[in-house]
């Protein structure tokens, strides 16, 4: 195989008003946009994106990746400007406005838009705007792909699941979190996609990858951070209770700085500034 690096592509939906792709549905794209762009919700999303998602990506030990951030083409201009300000010093990030469309179709188009025609598999991952990954995630994803080269030659799609990490929530007090090991959660779930393959990581239900393709599961390192907050799409339905997350002590805060580059002092300062 060529020594050229496989391209790593991350996709983040930043409050994109898709048609489908949400567990809580709305009757029209306008109704969904009104929900997504609610000022209280957006303040929370910017808080998690600024203090959790971006710090972890900025500190990657392997910085050679592309982050496609998908937004609605009708996102209010002040919100767009706020987002662009946050990523202006991040060369990996590209903000891509898209009109409301079928979720899987639009996300697939976005990935193909940034995918290079290198003749090698691409390594793809997805994340929401309140999730994060460990600082070695891109490095470990490439290492895992290198280790399964014979499988890459025989399969169009292979899941690479880093299943260990934390569930976390931020507050004016700092970071509330608990360890977790979960199979096929979206944060830190990658996929090797053969060159020329028409589908990518957004075309498959993450929970069902093992029914469709080989999946390599790699525990042992905290690489997955699932954000938990009042606007999580996955727990808005009746009967789903919030997860109880204890406030991190000094040792826990130190671990978060080292594993995720997420700083509890920066979290507290963010809330003070926004007050």
C-alpha cells in the first residue's frame, strides 16, 4: 500500500435543520429551525462546542484531518459569525452551509465534497456539537487502520469503534462526568471507507454497524466523550431521565485536561463571561 496517508474526515452537524436524522421530529423545516436556533439552546450549544468539542480537536496529536461543520443555509447571520469566529484559527475546519434536505443524502454529499481522490480508503468519523474525542483519537484511528490493512483490501466498509470514555455535562461549577464503556456510540466511532465507495459513515445507523460490516472494537483508552445536556436529541422523549453525573474533583479535572484537553477552569470562566 502507498505510504501516502489516508485522509481523515470528521463531520459535525452544527444545528443543521435536516429532514430526518432526529429522534424528535418537527412538521416543517421552519419548525425545526425555530427549535434549533432558540437562543437558550444555541447558547448551550456554543458553550459545549467552545469548551468541549473544539479544544479536544485542536489538541490532536495527529493534526492532519478535515472537519466539515454543516450548518443550515438560513442560520441567522449573528450565529454564523459567532461560529466562524470560533474556528478561524483552526485550519482543519470548513463550515459548509446547506439547505434543509434528507439527512443521509446531505451528509453524504458533504463528505464527498471534502473527500480527496487519493486511491486510498478514507477514515471518517462523525460527532455532534456537544461531543468530543480524546486528543489521540486521529492518531489511534490511523494506527488501527494500518493494523487491519488486509481487511481494508477485502471490505468496502469497516467500523473502528473506540468504546471507552465518559459521559459529561458542563455547568458554572465545572465538569460533571462519569466513566463509560459503550459499543457503537457515535463519539470516537470511525469508519474506513474504500476509495470510490458511494456511501460513508453518515449512511449507516451507528448502532447497527456490526450487522453490515466488520467492526474493530478498541477499549483501553479514554477517547469517547458523549455530551449530555438539556437539549440532547436522544433523550427528549418521555420516560428518559437525565443521567446523574458527579462534579469532577481535582484529579478528575486533571485527567480531562490530559485526555481531552478540556479545562474545567476554562469552562467556569466561560459561564462567568456569559453571565
